[in-house]
C-alpha cells in the first residue's frame, strides 16, 4: 500500500493513495486504526482489511490535489539519521569509508511534510540539501540481527530531505552535528509510505534531488555502505525502536557544500524536489526566516 496522513475538510486521517486519489481509511466502518503508527504496527489481518478498504468502490475519496498532505508519521518517537552511508559520497568528500554507521538525530520540531516551507534560519548562511531514503519502523525492535530477519521490523519506506546548516554542523573544534541538522523545518518527509508488501528493494533504488529543476544529486541506494539490516542491528544495540520511528539512511554525492569551484547553497525562493524510484517526489519551497 501507499499510505499517507492527510488533512481533509473533515479533519486529519490516515489514507491510502490509489492513483490520483486518497482513500479515507477511517470512513470505511472497518474499525481500522486512526493513527499511522498503530496501522504500521497492526496485524496482517488488519493490514489486509486496510488494503481491501482502499479498493472498495464506495470508499470516501479525495483528489490528491484537494487535500493537505502531512508528514506520513506526524509524531514519531525518534528520528535517527545515518551519516556518510554512500560510497560515492564518501569518495566525493575525500573521506575514508566508515567501518560502522555514524548516527545522529533530529527532533520533531524539524519535521515537515509535502509542500511545507523549509525555513532558512537567520543565524545560518550555509544551508545545504541532502536527499535520503527513510526507513519507517513497523514493529518494536531491540537487538536486531544483521541479516534478512531485520526486514521484519520495517513497515515501509518514504522520501526524506536532511537539510543541514553547514556553518553550524562544522562549527568549532568539536563540531555541532546535532544542532546543525536540527533547526526547525530541517526534516521534510513524505509524501507517502510505501509498505513492504509492495516489494521495493531498498538497496536498488534511484535517488535524485533537483534544485529549481536542475539535477544536483543522482545516484542509487546500491551505493549504501551499510544496508538496512546493518543499520538496524547497529542502532538497536542502543535504542529500542518503535512503530513509526524514522531512520534517514544517508545521502549520495552532489551536496551543495562539496561543489567546485563554488558551493551551491539554499536560498529563499528555491524549490527542492527529492525523488526516489517507486516511492514518489517530495517537494518543498524555501523561504527566509
């Protein structure tokens, strides 16, 4: 399924995308969960009922262009990120291939959805873009094995944008990775979650970022240094992951700060599109604070 959280004239709801429409799963009288996190964590029987509801001819539908698309998970308990996870990106930056995942986090203040504005903070002059595949957790996970069983804990995948204030991220002798990644609006996500039953291979997806229509990043998740099982195994040594948690999986080459001879950084009036094969396009305008 392709799941979204939308805002309709009748309120917020979890919906399934079917073509150019969103089907309101709350309006089906099937007792389905009203929260995306609960739907991701639900039994196979409930998920089958949701799929059947999305295909019902009498379902309540909204044209995709008539509703506000919110972040697919509006209240994740954790937003975690893996840094330097593409071989081609590490090579671009002249950095050694890491031997274990580099982890940092974002807070909910950074989370925005499709069409929401990325706000350039007045205290930063070097805001950069980073296209990312996002893992959406579907089942509580702790001490996950680094093998195929790790996929049992994945609810689906979505598109993410790890916006980064480089002048804060690399500030001072000790650096400021966390704060440089965590300004308000610095975690656009969406527009939909593609659930694992759709058969997407997270290790073989084209990932692109366009800035005002020009392609700036164009790679494949084949370039992952650490695959989904390795990322989840490493992270769950420390954190207990919960349904709806978001894991940003790293960015490919082409980031603005690394461009020669002149870096390309975000400015007010820009429009950024992140597209991932089989999932969709996450589009956000850029404005000044």
